C-alpha cells in the first residue's frame, strides 16, 4: 500500500471503530457470582524465565479486568526476578520492549510451597489440605466462574511443578470432578501452555462438566518458547540469555491486552491465538486445541478475565499495562506489524540459554570455559537419556525396532494416553528415581509417553525396576546424593 492508500485505510478503520464503539447492547458481560482465577508457573530457574513472566503478565490482565487479589491465586517459584542471571534485577518483562510485569504480583505459593498438592487444595477450596503458602483458596460457589492458566514444561499425561510431584492428567481430573460434584462453579476455563498439553485433556476431560480447556499444543507435539535471544527487537534484548515468553501464552496475553473482553468471545480468542501460534514455519509451531464443553467458547472473555471499565484499575496496573483506550490500541495493532522471531521448542530453550551464555562470554575467560562445559554436559545428558530409555524399551518390549515403534505410538484422538493411570504414575516416578539425573527434570520427562505405552503393553513395575537398574547403574543424582546446583544448566 502506498501512503495515500494507507491513510484512507486508517480513516476507514477509524470510522468503523467509531461506529462500533456506540453504547453497548444490554448484554451480560459477567457471571452472577464472582470471577476466580488460578495462575501457575510450573518451573523454576532463570533459563525458564518465560513461564513466570507469562504468569505475571496474566495477573495484570486480570487485575485490570477488575478481579480482586482475594480471588486470584498465584503459584510461582519466584526465583527468577532476583536471580543472578537476570540483567534487570527485580523486574520481569514478557516481550522485548515490554515494561515490568513482576511488580504487584501476589506471592501466594512460592518456593517450596509451590506444589501439586497445594494446587489441588486451592482448586477445591480446601484450606485444611494446604501446606504453607498464603492460605488463599478458590472458595467459589455455584454462580462463580473459574479461570486457570498454567505455563510450564509438560509431557504426555503430565505437567511439571517447580518442586515435588508433577500434575498428572488423571489427578487433575479427579480434583475437577470433585469440584463439579460440589457444585462449586458455574463454568470453568483452563488455558494450558506446555509440550503435549492436549494429552492432559484429550479422552480425559468429559464434555458435561462445564469446563472448557484450550491447550498450546496437541497430544504429541512441543509447545514453543518465544521472544528468545537474538534478533532484537523481535527477540529478547542482547543482555538476556533466556526467552521472555511462550508463543501460545503471549498470543492470548497480547490479544487480551488489545481487545475489549466484552466484545470478544473465547471462541474468537481461540482462533486468533491458534492463527498466531501456527504462524511460523511448519517445524516450529504447534496446534492450539480445545477440549471439554465447547459451548462455553461462545461466552465473552469478560466472564473470566473481567473488563476494564476505566474506573477499577488501580495505579500500579495502569502504569504497567498501557493506559491507552481499546480504540487506540486497535489502531496500534493495525500499524505495528507483529514482531517475528523464531520460536524455540520449549525443550530446547535451555540450549539456547546455554549457547547464548557461551557466545556472550569473553574469549579465554573462566566464564566461557564454564559455559562451554555446561553446554556440553547438557548435550551429553540428553544423549544419555535417549540411550537409556531405548535400552529399557528394548529389554521390555522385545527388541530395539519394535520398542521404538511401541514407545512412540500415539493413540487416536478421543482416547486417553493410558488405561491404567496408577501404572503410569508409578512408572514415571520409578523412572525418575532410577534413571533421571535430576529430580523434576524437564528433558527426561519427555519419555512419559514411552512409559505410558509400556503400561499399555502390560509391562509390570517389577520388570521396569529391573530394566532401570540395568540401564541406569549408579544413578546417584536422582537419589539426591550429589549437589544439584553444580549440575543445573
Ligand atoms: C480437605 O482436606 C483434608 C486433608 O486432606 C481432608 O481430610 C478433607 O476431607 C478435605 N475436605 C473436603 C471437603 O474435601
Ligand atoms: C511457605 O509458606 C509458609 C507459610 O505461609 C511461609 O512461612 C514460608 O515462608 C513459605 N516458604 C516459601 C519458600 O515461600
Ligand atoms: C499433532 O501435531 C503433530 C506435530 O505437529 C502432527 O504431526 C499431528 O498430526 C498432530 N495431531 C493432531 C491430532 O492434530
Ligand atoms: C522442516 O523440517 C524438515 C525435516 O527436518 C526439513 O526437511 C524442512 O526443510 C523443514 N521446513 C522448514 C520450513 O523449515
Ligand atoms: C552446592 O554447590 C554450590 C556451588 O559450589 C555451593 O554454593 C552450595 O553451597 C552447595 N550446596 C550444598 C547443599 O552442598
């Protein structure tokens, strides 16, 4: 478009926006009851900066939407804002030129209190089941809505927590069923960013529980980190050695920053987010999916994230999130092309961090030597993990080729990952204990599908333990015998 055409285009845009901003029809914009939200960043460490940045950003959207701190429960390890690696101490940003999103975020369940059991207790509103933390729970009733947003590493059938046990699909579903039976919400929306996040709901979440879930990825693909180092301002600023956001997450967060939630349905946001998440090359994008009760998608976003009526937002929030009107912001999106930077598979984001650390260090320095060692060790550990699971599979599933096929096989959609979830949990825990170098290790988790398929093939726990002992002799780290901080990337 030339300049004249552009001007005409914006004039047209202006007049169409002006027309649509006439008084709102008397349409319901929220529930009879209260809006509740739970925000979870399931990882820790500077190299996972992005999950806490995503969650902090989400908090400010809800806050701007008028939700009260009493109704927003935040889980985050809270070890990043002040970590040694953070070039801007006490500040987290969620896009390259973004301002701070950390300020003002409640620290409900941080550090060792950021656990799966506390997450379940918070959903159920059961204070007596909590261990530590602020004591805040979702004490919701039959007229209330609940919004859960989760950002972390995941794998088939599970998503991580910074400490302790993972959140397993089946356990989460048992908790949600209890909440449903207790008639403790009107409707619930879950947004989940993680690798293979579809497996948390596909064949697991029934359509009749008034719960609608949107995931960053289908049951068997990576999700993607975004705003990664390199290519500033499309990517993270040069002093950052870590990605600032995740692609699905920043897509819904930035979409929510830009639009009036009273004029956008969940369905519209789903399509916008799905488009943006798939925008990049076929090899670095994921399929955003929806599960559960899809009729909920016809509701306005404002039922869950609230809306800004111009009066409610407090000083901190309006300082952090741009104070321009929805109208101005719509213009801004039209004028500024969405920045593009290559997404990075979540499981590889740590390699980007280590590479960046290495390339930024001064040649010949101690720092550079250390960075190189860390990068090499991480690559070695991955190779070793790949070899170990292949050995275990070959022992248990009748030879190498057969094992590889069986371990990777994906069930058709509508079928859960595994028939016996108790078997799955015990297999994952056994494998972590016997074969993983570090507790809650994100890379080793990628084998949860292989372990699920061993359960499906009838392998017994006794057989798995024996195979692990052969494939992973002397695995001291997993048993907590070696100083973990030395071995972290
Ligand atoms: C709350 O949690 C406690 C401790 O786990 C449990 O004994 C109790 O049954 C739970 N209450 C409800 C209402 O589920
Ligand atoms: C865990 O919660 C307890 C009780 O609220 C609190 O005293 C403690 O500081 C918290 N621990 C961390 C690491 O945040
Ligand atoms: C899930 O994603 C993978 C990788 O992108 C793709 O090969 C597969 O067909 C997808 N499956 C479904 C059910 O969308
Ligand atoms: C995607 O990956 C395949 C296999 O690695 C490669 O052949 C292809 O060129 C890649 N496509 C793009 C668009 O990068
Ligand atoms: C682990 O090693 C680090 C770095 O050498 C050290 O600072 C820390 O105190 C050690 N922690 C334990 C529990 O030994």
